[in-house]
């Protein structure tokens, strides 16, 4: 464990590191971010280095005011304006044509940039004090489980960051929903903390296109934007993870852990006999609670030297969509 890094709540200290082009881990409501001055390409390059993230995977730029969106992007369509009015600050990222002040490294050379206003007071104060938008992917090594506490960051990237701003455990616990727009229709590039149901309630049923992931990542012949960086393998623990509806189907492995939304009393008893350990994400089956616990539970199981983690799928509705997306990638 690399805890020699400074962890605290000193926003001025964090801002001075950002001004010097260093990396600061920041709390957001989704997951902890690895932040740098988005307008400084040398600082942004350090993010890719620290995470060992491929340069074709563009970053999300975090802002603290609606005006900053105009500063970074060309004109904002009415449907996006409606979305940010409702969901910002919050776990919604919008992809729009970018202005030239945004470095190529941030967007992987795309003509668009992804922007979000996080709903965490420390993150927003840091952005305000820095006077700069912050590029910030999740503060973990590329492809691995996202961090939802300051200690998770210290464990994996403690030696790479200049300061960890500690904002407590993340309230939402999974990444933002990413949308782009194509001729008045929204394209759901990544399911996340804002649900499809919440969006459609605002913009109308059928207003959201969900791209076929295989097609969208291969080309844009259907007029859909590319979905870069949405790799099939992501969020992965080091222990093999398998998705399975029937948790009591026997496996040949001996040390097996279970990750599940909710267990009945009888199943809980059986699970404690059959599994080396189990993580029940919400005793009441609440998907928001499950999301907040999700990555920490995977990390906990991953730290137990198990042969296998068995995970049950979530109901494919509300936050369950984003949770299934993360689970499928973690299992790939
Ligand atoms: P994260 O890894 O959580 O920081 O999210 C970054 C993800 O946002 C990338 O992997 C892409 O899927 C998406 N993204 C960022 N910028 C763009 C863009 N300009 N166009 C489409 N998707 C983007
Ligand atoms: Mg990530």
C-alpha cells in the first residue's frame, strides 16, 4: 500500500499543484478522478502516463459553471441545454463539437469534447480556485476497478499523484452517463449515474438512441458518432469474474466469492456455507445503494485471494443498466 502521498481536504494546496501541472486525485459523486489542468497538454500527458491509458481513449473535462461549456464547445443544441439544466451538477457528460482551446490529447484528436459538471463541493471548489477546467478520468490503472474512496486511489496510484483531495466515499459510485446528439436525437454513449428513464422523462420516450456497441465502435456509417474508449474489457478485478444467474450451480473451483444485489434469508444462509465470502450490495434491493457499494465490493472480493468471483446480473432497468454494463466488462 502506497500511502506516503498526502491525503487531505486542502483545496488551496490541490489548486497550487494543478497550477504547477501536477496530478491531483479528486472526489466526485461518481468515482474518484485523476485530475490535471485540461488546457495544459503536458499536464494531461501525465494522466495517460500514470494510468497507462492508451492515447486513443479521450478524457472528460470537468467544469464548475455553465459558462465554461460555451468556452469549450461550439453552440449547445436545445436538447443538450435542457439536459444540463436538469442534471447538472451531476453524473451526466455531454459530447459536443469542441473549440480549439481544447488540446488534441484531451479529445484523442476528435472534433468533439466530453464535458461534465460534477456534483461534489470539493471538486467544484478546486475547479473554481484553479480557474481551469480539469481533465479527469477515473483514478485507477487503465482497465481496472474504479476507486470510490481516497484510500482506493492511494493503493493504486499513490506514487503518481501529488495530492489526494479526500471527499469521503462517492455517493453515486458508478461513472457518468455520456450522451452525444445527432439531428435532435440523443445518443447514449455510456449508461451511468443518470438513468435512461430519467432522460426520457425529460426529453420524451424514444428520444434516445442506444447504439449497437459492435457497430458503433467499428464505424460511423450510420451517422452515429464513434464510441471511443468503450472497451469490452474494463473495470476488471485481477480475480476472474463470471456472471451467473444460478449462484448455487456448483463450480470446480474451491475458493469462490459471490457478488449479488440481494439475497433472501434462506439464500444468505446457503451462500455463507457455499462461498468463501459474499458481498450483498443492498439488503433491500435498492439499485442506488448497490451502485454506491459496487466497486468497493469488487475490490474487497479481489483482495481475498479467491479463485473466482461469481456475480449475478442486475435487473435491466434504471441504474441496473449501468451496473450490468460494468459487470459485463469486468467479466470479459
Ligand atoms: P472516463 O474513462 O470515465 O473518464 O470516460 C471517458 C470516456 O468518455 C471515454 O472512454 C469515451 O468513451 C468517452 N468520451 C470522451 N470524449 C469523447 C468524445 N469526444 N466522443 C465520444 N466519447 C467520448
Ligand atoms: Mg475509468
